[in-house]
C-alpha cells in the first residue's frame, strides 16, 4: 500500500475509535442532567444515586473521547495537508467554533460539576451539568457542520489564483441542508445509545438483585436497590423508544436528501446498477469481489420500495451506478467515481439491523417491568447485556457508510450549483509524508488506542459492576453534597 492507502486506514481507525465514544457522551450527558434535575425537584435519594452512578460512566467515556479526538486535528495538517490547504479557510471555521465555544464550555462546566458538589448550591450545581450537556451537543453540531460541508459544499467560492476554496457565507455553512438533516439523526442515535446503556445495565442489575434475594424476604436496602434499577430501566426504555422513532424519521429524511445530493452514494447503498422506474429495495445481494455492477446479483428484493423511500413515489425513476458513473466521467474526466459497493451496501443494512437489538430491549423492558414488576428472567439479562454494544456498532457503521459512500471524493461535488469546489481523496493526501512515516504512525496510534481501549473497557465494567453506591451522610466522598468518589 502507498501513503494514500495508509493515510486513509489511519484516519479510518482513529475516527471510528473516537466516534465509538462520542454518542454515549452526547446522550448520557443529557440523561444524567435529567436524573439530577429529578433529584433536585423531588429530593428522592434514588435519583441522586443514579446521577452519580451513570455520571461516573459518563466521565470515563468523556475522558477517553477527548484523548482520542485530539489526534483527529493533527492528521489534517500532517497526512492530509493538501486537503487542509484547499479547504482550510472554510473547514477550519466550524472546527474553531467547536474548540473555542463548545469544547471550552463543556470542559469548564464539567469541571465545576465534578468538584462543585460540596461547594455550590443545588440549583447552581444543577446548572453546571446542563451547561456541560449543552456544550457537548453544541460541539457535535459544529463537527457535523464541518463534515457536512465535505459532503455538500456551500457558502464558499473557488479562487483560481490561490487554488483554494474560500469562505463566502458562514451562515450558509452552518445551516447547510446536509447539516440540518444529519444533526437530528446523529442526536437521536446518541440518545438511543445512551438509553440502551442505561437500560441494559439496570436490567442486568435487576436480575442480579432477584438472585440475591432468592426465595427469602427482601430487606429495605434490597427493595430500595430494586426500585432504583427499575426506575433506571424504564427511564432508559422510554428514551430508547422515543429515540428509536426519531432515528427512523430522521434517517428517512436524510436518505431522501442524499438521493438528491449524493445519488452515487445511495445507488451504491442499494446496489442499484441500472437506471429504471419503480426501483426495488434489495434485502440481499452478492457480488463477485470486483466492485463492478457486472458481478452484482440480487437474491431478495422488495419491488419499487427504493423509489418510494427516495421520493415518496412508487414509480419514480432512480438513476443507477452505471448511468451516474458515465455522467461523472463526462463532467470530471476519466476515473472510477463509484464507492466500494459491498461496503456501502452492507454497512447500510447492518446499521439498520443492529438497531433492532435496542428496539427489542426497550419493548421487553417495559413489558417485564409493567405494573410494578421486577424483571428476573435469565433471558432478559442476556438480552440487556447483548443489546448494549449493538447501537454502538450501528452508529460506527453509519459513519462508515457516510464516509466510504462519499469516495472517491474527500470533498464531494455539489450538483446544485457550487462550481469547482470538489477534491478527490487522492489529491488531498500530503505529498511530503512518506509511506514509511504513515505506516509507523498508524501502527503506533493503533497500539496506543488498543491499550486505551482496554483501560476504557475495564473501567466501564468495573464501575458498572460496582452498582449505584449507597449514600452515607457521614461519608463525605459519597454523600449527596460531596464530590464524585473518583474525581480526584
């Protein structure tokens, strides 16, 4: 492999690793803020215990997310310096806003939240966690705005003298139609991930508490624990149901937009090779490994469904890969302008399929905990634990679809009127970085990330298996007005 291939692998590895952590931080920050709000308003101890329990998991996840996210910034100026030279005037603006406004906001108020339990009033302390949550979500918006510009460039002009894209309208960049479609989808996915984590851990704990009690009479402490975890279970399940509906709705809206703005990506996602009316939705297709339409065979299809999903018309004409490829060659010159069909096709289906685990857990959780019941079924515990990683994987695979489906463009052409602002991935890689240098850095980063991943997993499992701590008034570290137990 040459420097381009290795640079793509390195960016893919570090990006997927980083984004694996992001949805939980975004969604759980708001859920923890809601838990603390419930404690402040009701005074019920169970909400304080849940705030600190899931707050610890949030902090572990956030810390590693920051550490892995920093690497992303450096790669733009090192492996991808030609890309940065071409789009830096535009792409750098939302990134700067994310760092100066959103990240500083969330990190500052997160510090106040961690160390302010015994120093701030309840309401002021509650405000800090909400400001942290707002900062986390605002940070996501700026990042999505930057990425959306790569998918659909707007608000910029091409300067032939400098050979660069230059900012013309920052408002247009921040209100890009792609951004407005992608942000709700990413946010609803984040809440689906967070709700699954909350419900999954709570469900496993409920079954464990049932086994501890056995056939005997539950003590007051055991009853309190069961009530606490049942509350968390139903809270997470409701979050999953609401987020799941939002994921479907926003995903449909985003797909309809992509059929207009990036038709090649969606044609590849459907393995739709030939242009035709009433295009079917392919449930199962296989290829011959050549990334060619000639080798694609559709095994199972739903007639006309793709046309309906794309336009709302069952008989709408959809352009296929072959037709779009010919049009791109006529516009941009010789080359292969189709993404990897197998990766795009299967990532689209895996993203949807993995979401079913969260839906199953949400429905099962509400059923087994109905009318004051405490879940005790072994199958439910297994479902709760299996469902936890499913939305993580779905979110990561969704980003693979987003980024791989855009190839071979690193800045995709805007077919609706921004002239000359586009860039092939092969032209964005740095010309001064050797293959050996990229390979070395990729190996080092991958190994470091692997070690960090082990620490992240062990810490998350450790604090999840410790459960929600009992609040002891005489123990300052665990008291309602004391700092989190591991904050120092």
